[in-house]
C-alpha cells in the first residue's frame, strides 16, 4: 500500500473513530466475557459449521501435548509426533480445556514449529508464535505460555472480497468440553449475541461472538499470542480490508451493523505500564503490541460485520498502555505472501520508517481473522532494534491459513513500539495490509469413513483416501485428531506407511482409536495428510483433507434388586441382577466389587462370572463378602464394575455401578453363663468360666481369655486359651484356670473371652468378646502398716517413714519395699526403694524410712504408695506380705514474704534500704540469712547479707542494707531482689525463690547549706566574714575543711576554716578575713567556699563550690575627716604648722 492510499485510509478511520464513543467499554467487556469460558476452540470453526463437526470437539488431549514439538525446533516426545513434525502435521498444543489432559492445536495440521525448515526472523528467533519460543526458550506444549496465544480459536464472520459477509457464515466457537459454562455461542442472522455489549452497534445485523481459551495474565515479557488484538473492519475495495486504529482500543461501528465479539485463544490482561498486549523481550528490548487494540471490532463503511481478532491472545489495554506518538510514522512499502488454504506459508513485509529515529523497535502484527494465524496465534512480534529515519526493514513471517478458510485477502495490522531520542516509550499508529490466501490444491480426498469407536472405549476407524494429485513414492499417511476426546493409542497422531501411490488410486487406512469417557456422540474432526517423494525425488505433501468420526454411545449396564444378609463382623452374600443396557453385546463378562472407602464391606472373591450378555439380557449374581468387625450397623454404598470383551475382542470395563446394602448389628452366638473364683489378694487361686453356644454347631473352636487390667493374671500372663473340638448348639462348656490376684481385695477386675471357630459351612468365624469380671477376696496378711509419716515439701526432699507390725510367724531375711505409683513423688531417682530389716519376731514393730523427692509441680494432696514385705518363714521358704497401699501428702513449698520496704537512698549519698522478712511456713527454719541481690550498676551495696537466725512459721525479722548511690546515678525506681538462705527441719541448706521489690532513689541535693551570718565589709577596710554551715546530708560528716576564694576587689587574709564534726542537720559558723580595696564601689561581690570532708563510707570527699555574696559598704563617720589619707595629711600639716610657730617665736 503506497503512502497516498494509506493516508486516505487513515483519514477515513479517524472520521469513523468519532462514531464509536460508547462502543469501547462495551466491546472490551464483550471480549473479556467471551474469553471467560476457559476452553480452547479451533481455528477451524468455519469448517466446523460446514461439515457439522462439533466445535467443542476441537480440543487436543494431553497426549497431543506430549507429542508437540517445542518452538525452538527441538525434537518431539514420541516417534509419531516426530513424523508429524516432519510433515508439518504436528500441532502446537494449547491449554485452556477444563480437562488437565487437554492441550489443543489451533492450526489444523500446522507443525508446532510452523515450518519444517525452522524459518527465523531477523533476530534469529523461531517464527513459532509461542512467547517462550520468541524469547528463545524451549517450552513443552503443555505449558500455559504456549497456550496463551489463541490456539485454535474460531474465526467469526469470514472476510470476503466485496466487504460483505453472509449471515450464514457467522461462526460459533464453543468452548472446549461439553458442559462448560460461560461460552459465548454464535448466533444466526437476526439473533443478538449475548457476548456483545456495544451500545453503539445498530440493529438488524447478526452479532457474532466467539469464545476464548483459558484466561491468563500477560506480562510484557510474553510475545506472540500475548499481544493485544486490534479490530479489523472489512474493506470494500480490491478485496482488502483496513482497520480503523484508535487509541481507545475500539474501532468505529457503522449504523446497522453489530460488531462481532473478539475471539482469542487466551484472554489476557496487559499489566500496568505495558502496552496493550505483551511483546517479546528479545535482545534486551521490551516489545510492545499495538496500542489501543483491545479486541473490539471494526465495521466497514458498508456495514458488514467486522471479523474479530480471532485465534490469538486477547489483551485488554492496561492503564499503562502507550498512546500513539505524533512523531511515529512507519509506511508499509511492500507485501509478498505465499499462503494456501489449510497449509503453512510465508509473508514478507517491508516497512519504512518515515518518522523519527527509533531505538529498540519492535514490530507488532495482528491478524484480523481467525482463518489466518501466526502459528496458533492471531498476533506476533519481531524485534528490530535501532531503526533510523528513512530506513526500510523487511520482516518475514510464518503464517497458517485454516483448512476451511476462503480464498481471499485477509487483513493484518502492523504497528511499531520503540524508544524515542528522549528515552521515552513511543507507539506508532496501526497500518493494515492484506495477505492473500490462495486455494489449496485439491490433491487428496476422503472417499469413505467407517468407525465403531464407543464413548469411553476403543474401536476401529477405516478411512479410504483417493490420491487426486500426482504419483507418490514412499507415501506416509498422517492422521491427526483435532480433539482431546479422540486419541490414537494415547496420541493425537497416527501414521501408516503406504509406499507407492499412483494418481487416481484409493487406499484404505485402518487405525485403532479411543474415545474418552467425556466424549459425546457428536462428530469429531480428523485431519489426513500424505507426505511423499514426488517424481523428482523431492519431499512433498498431499492434503490435508478432513473427515469426521462419530463415537457410538457408551456401553451401559445396570444393577437391580441388590440385597445382602450382612452382619457386623460376619461373612455374608450380596445378591442382585446385572442387565446389559447396550448398545452392544458383552462377551465373557464378570462382575467385581470394590471395597468401599471405609473398608466396611470386603469382597471374599475377586469376581463373579456373568458370562455372555446380549443387549437387554440380565443375569443374577451372588458375591460372598466379609463385613469388618469395627463397622457400625446401617446402610453402606458398594461399587461394582462389569469387565467384558466387545465384539472386536477388546477388554473393557463399565463405569462404576453403585448399590446400597444394609448391615445388621452383630448377634452373639455364645454367652458367658457364670464365673466363679476363690483367689485372694496376693495369693493364687482358681477361676471357672461357663459358656453356652447359642448359635449353630461349630468345630475347632479356640476360646481365648484376657485380663484387661493386670489385677488378676493367668499365672504371670494376661492371656490364656483352651481348645474345643466340637461344640453343639445349646451345649455349655466349663473352662478352668489357675490365676493370681495382684490387685486389691473387693475390687472387680475386667476380663473378656473371645472365640475363633469353623462354622457349619466350613468358613472361619469369630465371636465375642464377651466381658465378665473377677473379684479377689480379702486375704489375712501376716503384716500390717501401723502408721505412716512424711516430711516432704513440694520442690524438696524429705523422709517417708513407715511403721509395720508382724502379725504372723517369725520372719528372717526380711525386707520392706516401697513403690511410688505416680511420678510426682519419687524415691531418690526411681519409683522404688527397699530397706533391710532382718529378723522380725511375731508381734514386733519395725520402722523404716525412705528418702523421697517431690517435684515443683507436685500438688498438696495424697499420693499412693505401695509397701510390701519379703521374708523367709520358719521353714526357710520365701513368703511375702502386702502389698499395702498407703498415702503420702507432701507439705506446701517453703514460702517467704517481704514487706515494709523503705528507702533513704539519694543520688550522691549513702542511704539505707530496710524491710521485713516473714517465714510463711510451713516449716520452721534455722540459720536464716537474707541476701541482697542487686543488678543495678548505679547502686553500691555496702553490705549484701543480713543474718536473721531462726524463724518459726509466721515469725518475722527486720533487715537493713546500707547502699551508696554515686553522683553519676539518675534518680528513680530501682529493682532489688532478696533471697533467704536457710536450713530446713532436716538440716539441709535451702534457698528461697527471689523476693523482688522496688525502691525509690531520690534526686541529688547539696551536701551543705551555706548562709552568711555577717558578710558586710567597709570599702578600704578588712573585717571577718562569718558563714553558717549546715550538714544537708543524711550521714555524719567529719574533718570538714573549708576553703574560701575571692577575686578583686575582695582579698582574703584568712581563707581556711575547720569543723570537726557535723551531724545531719547540724550547723556551725566559720569565719574568713576579707578586705575590700578602697577603689571598690558599693555593692555585692562573690566569696566562693568549698569543703573537703569525710563520711563513714568514704574519706576525702570534695563538695561543690558555694558562692556567698559579700556586701561592700562605705566606712562609718563619713565627711572629709573620715578618710584615712586625709587624716594623715592633716596630721602632717599640723606638725608643719607647729614647727613654723615655734620658729617664728624664735
């Protein structure tokens, strides 16, 4: 397209832009809603409408994904997919189906790598459309990245050369699996599309919606298939169409035409800061897709419905999408295409930069039709790099025309995203060019198709193909199913070698095919192509040709009249009737039952033979089962399966057949009639148990008895058994055992009996358990416990003392054992202790002591202990007495209380902390010492221990601790901890827990108060200045040396004074000789004084400096004669005058 044509188109599109003010939001939402279905539709929907194939049958299974080749040209996973890739038939798998195994191909025979020769773009990237392949990554076909592009989305209205489209060509792209919700179905002419929300669209035109594949976010690092789709409107001139680009992402809609909803493979949202749609980051550049392309549809001037941007990823323009830059101008110089319907091809586009220089330029391409795709995507991008003004670049693209595509021109939009000279992201407007799709050569036709593939089963497909092209050598037929519901032996591809195949000759290909249980009875498309060598020995291909396979209905069976005589813990039989509901006969059928989820009903044989079952034929069954003895009575669901062979001899299995059976409560076939025992506590005796058979005759019965507590044992064991060979109905049997009573008298100890036997049907069975109890009698012991005493405190150790008396015979080698029956009080490190007594005459008492320890968690309550006596009787035989159960109650933990805490602490002085310590018991203590533990670095305890002595429970003692607080300390609260160390009643030294308290430290104050008593000195005179000094500390100070300092006009004739001792608050006077110069003025002048002194805890302390004002006053008398110099002068004058008088007289 030359510049003049492009300019005319752009002007027309700008004018059209104003007509769609309200269309943007509606159509953007339409695309989003259409993409919510979560399943892929093939780009073959046009073909689907023409042939009647089910559009939801266009998914490809996970096995297809397994055979897909990666877009970097790596080999495929299986041999079949490799052959398919060589013949350009391996398809790219896309995600989006609800079934995790579905992975679809959208190109209908296109190789996953797009071209077998692996054509690459200018940056060396492969032309495949997966984002991973564009950035050089090899990605499995099952990955969501390869699936994010529009893998096989249905095109909407087909593009025609005259700009018009028949309403009958409106295509519906249903989503994926049947039963999926949210798919937007296409409507016929005159119907309104529920997926379209364009308010500005006129009435009367058919609105075509196309569902999308799976929705996934798209980042700027994703390329083909992630770029946003701009709408293309059908052109009216020359068969080409042009799109009206807008910055809002919507194209204008003319009156009377409803836009078609955009159909894409994956609905994708462009993140903030990215252009509308993702672009590959190749060579370090961030590629951007065309701005403003949000999947909205454009309309031609004639009102024909615009073709949606189908088959590609649909991206909504994010908040950070780039606007069209006014300096971005790129012209399409030439387009050269070689594309045929149903086959891969190439397009070469030359673009000239007629605007500003571009850095990191990326060209974004967007197909305007689902019948023309870049691989499986409607969009792709190519990294160019630096692109100077006036420079032209040629981009080669690999494209795929759908098999059902018409021979016509298909619109493709191109735009350029780049960085300008200022480093800002820039975006060009979209330019549209046409790609001409030629008719494919009709060189392969399908003559006939025969199939017998059942839903959920395996069958055969026979297809006859006619070579309507040239003679072929070494021909290989490639078959590809376009739906994941049909597979060739777990693969989407199958190949058959044919060999030489002359033109006009037909060949019949037979393959085995499976239909998944999720398949329906619609017709599914299968594509056939032939790779061969032509007469020149060159590799060539026939086709592709598409035919349909319709699965037959799934084989059905039903269960009726299912019942069973089931009882908890017993064997039984489940009976019922199985009916073959068709549609085919079943051979060698067997019925199997699966244990239910809780294993309540367990089959006793693996299967029941049903035999051959014709359609509608029924047969009964009897399946023996066993009901678990832990099963609760009630209804249970049991699953059955019918395994059979079809008419082709293939083994098949039906779906699960569920039936409900009732399980009855177990009825005892035996009972305990009576028990008797003469055993006494600590002695041996006998036990007799009588049981009755209330059920059927049994043989080989074993009766097992078990003691459940250990209070009564069978010898030294808790178990015993006896064998009964035959036990008839109603017969009673007695079982006798020697037992030993280890428990207490008058206590019933539980026991039980259970049976295992063979029933009348020679089946193993069991009964029970049957509970009964044994109560030992009171024995007359030779020993007794007279008294028990303990002195054990919680968290401490102490003695437990027992006094016992021998009421029997003389005993020798006697020992007394004590056992703790709990872990709260132990005897040393164990629960047992033994004391030796020796000889013990009849009637004598012996006292034994055991050292016990109670844990800190022990409660104050009775704890059980057992005492026993072992000895030799007069005959030298060993004998025992007991056990005797005694209770030991520990005393509470020793506690102390701290009260009446007072503090005289002050910063810079020494003070005292006094408190009262109270012994709260329960024991009296001796040699108690209260210890001060201070962690504060600002306190210096002068004493850390205060002896208390003995304290009875409840008794208190006062303690005092002198503590010095340095001048550097801060005032405030301090934490102090006290611990009481003492001797308990057993003479063991113990420490109490920490007794914590807080004391206040007062702020620092002056050590002395210095006040003037007489501090007035006449100018030119000297006088004594007297000061009152008061001890302001809380302690006595001694050796108080005062030092005075003065500056001019004051001077000191005596600057030191001494005070021997000052008690707290006591005052003394000191004096200093002070002179005032004659030139001084009246007023106050400072006299500084400091003190060096001793305290009881520290000698040589120096106080702060105290300033005392000294008053300088005029000398008393005043006048001329008051001045000393004047007086001296007058005296001298008088002397002179006197001399003169005397001289004159002479």
